[in-house]
C-alpha cells in the first residue's frame, strides 16, 4: 500500500474511532434515523382516574384516536389499574438505575424512556392530580437521568367538577413546573371544568379539543 493511501486510511480509521468514542456516532445515527422524515412519534398516555368510564379517561381516548389516525404509536398506561408502589426514597436507583420495586412500573419504564411524547390525563382531586397518577410520576425518579433533558413533548388533560378557572391553576402550575424541570415541551392542555358525574364530559366540546390535539401532531 502506498504511504499516502495508508495515511488516508489511518486518518479515516482514527476519525471513525474518535467519532464512535465521543458519541458523535450517536448523533449521526440519530440523523440517519431522523423521525422528522416520517414524523411518526411514540406517545405514552398516562390516565389517572380510577373510574372506568370516567371523564379524563374519555379525553385520553379521544386524544389517542386523533393521534393514531395520524399514524402515531400510542402506549396507554392506566395508573389506577396497575400495581405501582409509591417511591420510598431509598435512593438505591441513584436517580438513574434499577428500582427496588419489581412491579407494574416495569411495563411502563422502557416506553417512557423511548417516548417522543408523554400525555397526562387526570381528574382533579382536592386541587391536585390524582394520587394514582402522582404515585407513577414519583417513580420517574429512577429514570430521571434518562428522561430529564430528553427532547420530549407533553400534554395535559384534566377534568373537574367546579367551573372556576382559578381552581385549575395549582394543577397547571404543577404541570408546567414539571415540564420546565424535565425540559419537555408542552404542546397544550385541555382544561375540562364543570364535569362531575362519570361520562358527563361527553356532552361538552372538551373531547373534541382532545381529539384535535391528537390529530394535530
Ligand atoms: C377524591 C375526589 C376529590 C375531588 N376533588 C375535586 C376538587 O378539588 N375540585 C373539583 O372541582 N372537583 C373535584 N372532584 C370531582 C372530580 O374532579 C370530577 O368528578 C372529575 O370529572 C372526575 O374525573 P374522572 O371521571 O376522570 O375521574 C373530586 C372527586 C373526588 C372523587
């Protein structure tokens, strides 16, 4: 082999190793797998109501309908119907590792890490998100290192009986503060007020808002 050819090959080999070693390769792979070419997203939808035919679940279903019609892949996780222990703050995971609990969160964990978008659909319980959903969010702790700063989108769907917008503010502040912390981008919220009995949201325009949100992705 001629010296000049050898040098050229060595330079490319060295460059290849350097790229692979620095994570630049991941960037190149990312570009070659660029989802923007297909625009199809992996979406995780978390529902927080224990009511099977509840209002927030119906909003989630309408969102999912719109998103699936657009070809997005949806993984739905019903927080109230899965066995998820509350975080015990043992810190064994170090905010980025295996959790001591081997429960249903394991089914959700890989989907959350891979998701391009996460949707939170919850009823208002005493001015906050439901305990069923909060329990699941607290378990994000063990994957914090993998989801914080990841370029994810998010949306918030909430239902409550009262009609005052002011009473929705604590939940909206919580959601937006969480998004700021995680570095995720909110694409919007559906704030469904005045819905008390299960299914009453069906007689309002809110399901249409949730559907349009999914359809617009
Ligand atoms: C434990 C509990 C707490 C609630 N707290 C509130 C509240 O603080 N403000 C409110 O307007 N409605 C409150 N509600 C009513 C629910 O938010 C409302 O019925 C909502 O539509 C339920 O959504 P779902 O059908 O998705 O479960 C509460 C209901 C329950 C069961």
